[in-house]
């Protein structure tokens, strides 16, 4: 198949939805000769920050001279973003080639009585096979959803990272922080080094309990590794870390927000934990890797005239981070908010944080089957301002936002990553 046929094939696999369990991915990897067992993996999960932390860890390892695979999801603009080696996206023809290899195996599985693997499971297998064939030194895997029964959990990592645990994906993971933490802690296995920056007591208790049960040493960012935010500007974040082995003063990442200091310290903890396996990374590589990290659509000041901020704050914790940045980092006369969120998110609570800061709010429709009654957000927003607009088309919503944004104002585009990606693509096409 060619690339377009491969994308069409992947798209039709979405009909299998999210189907928990590891038996399908385990069978598929077995049929491929278990390439995942030959990879050195850093496995990164958590409610928020796992993407940024994954990007930081990858950048540090790359600066240390390693060939590093990175698997993340979802993508912003192209499916090829999900699978990268040293910052280069997988070539489209390789996706086509790998799916041509996988498709008959999937058909063989179904013929043998197995359930058909989901789109994400196939994508995970594709990435792991690609990294194996390309002989990467390390691969960094971002958990898709949860941890214990996420298809990325087919690996045996060197380091397992849980950035934090918040209330998200409750339909799948549980209705309490304790329940969600237990699912996310499923990536902690015997023989790994574990790292977390979770700060909620009930969450930490679960993670510590799993580590004790597995005989795993836990590095807690905030206790075993200290960090201090020095300065946050629209250009990035300066911070210091007191690591397990040494101090790292005046670190910088172009990722914006005080939370990026936490993510940076978590990345340092993950990198330092590799020393347990005889892998030493020099401080200058940590410093340079953090300084060269790129992770679009996370408090990204996309343009300055007019000022446009793009942030995929798709859940309540993400909205808190955005609120803090709007209050403490970015300056503006008036805030214009373009927002669109999925129905299974805490939309009313998100608006309670962000809407009071806005002069005008444009509610738009994310391109997702989980969008539900997207218009309801407009009624919720009217509690905070009378300047509320309902614009279904995302590009038209961005244009409306730009029309309301003056020279000293800030247009903030936020919500579902599906919506934010489409808005960013529209802005890119008009640059």
C-alpha cells in the first residue's frame, strides 16, 4: 500500500475504539519476533506533562550523541509526527511499508479467533518495529491512555515515569485519584527505576505502594530531587535542579510555564536514573538538551502581531496551568478566548478558570466523535461575559478571534488538541 492507503487503513481501524487489555498487542509483537524486547525504553505516563517530559528526555539523550526514537500521540498536523528518530518524523513511505508488513498479521490474528487490534495498538506496534529496524539506542514512549492496559505497556523499560495524576479520562480510568493512580502506576515493573512528580498524598501513596510491591526504588521529584523556578517569560522558563548526583543551576527550556520546571526536573530525574544501568549523561548534555526542546501547542506564543497564544489545555489541570500563565507570564490589555472542548471533559470547571480573564469568548466545535453538545459551552460562558460567539468552523472561529484582537490584546486558542491542531494549521497556512 502507499501512504494514503496506509492512512485510510489506519483511519478505518478507529472503529475498534479504545479496547483495554494487552493480549492483542502482546500477540502481535510475538508474531513480529518481539522486537520491543530488544529496545532500551524510557516509558513516560501521567495526566499532564508527559509529552513535554518525553520531548525533554529525548532531546537530552540526543545531545548526548544517541540515536533516539520518540513515540507520542496524538499528532498535531501529520500522522508522521507520532514516530520520530532524532527529531525527524518517520517518512510516509515507511509507514506504508510497515503497515504492509502488519496487515496480513492482523488478518491472521482475526482468523485465529483474536479480537482485531485497535488503531493505537497497530500504531504502537508500527513504532516499536520501526525503532528496532532503525537500531535506535533508546526509545522514549509516551503512554497513550492510563498505563496498566495501554498498548505501550507491552515493553519492559529501564525507567518508568509518572509525571502526575489528575482527573481525566474518568470513563476509562476511574472516578477517584486513587483509582486513576493505580492504573497509571501499572507501567512500574520489577527491575525498573521509577520517577514521579505527583504531589497529591493519595496518589503518592498508591505509587509508593506499587513500588514497594515490585521492589522498585522511587525517585520523588520535590523530595529526592528539588527544583526552583527562577524566571518565566513568554520566551521560556529558567530554573535550577538539585539532582540525585549534582546540582544544575540556571537551566533553561523554551517551553513556557512554571510547570515546565517540574517537567524539566522530572526529565533530569529520569536521565540520572539511567546511571543505575551504567548509562552516564554529562551535565552539559542535560543543559543543552533542555535548551533545545521543542513541543508545539503548549503555551506556544505562536505569533506576536497580533499576539496569539496556543495551548492544548484539554483538561482541568491543563486549564489551571494556562490560567496561571495568563495571570503571571503574559501581558495584555484584553484577552480574546477561542475554545472548543470534548463532552467528556470538565468543561464548566475549565470555563470557571479561564472565562473570567476574557473580554470575548468564541466557542467552536472540535473535530471529534466525542464532541457531544459542543454549543453548551457558549451558555456556560455567558455567566462571565456577554461577548460570547458561537462559530462552528474552527478556521472561521480563529478569524473571528483575530478580528476582535487589537494591538495590545492577546488571542488565546485552547481546548481539545483536535481543535487546537486545526486552528494552528490554519494560522500556519496564512503566515
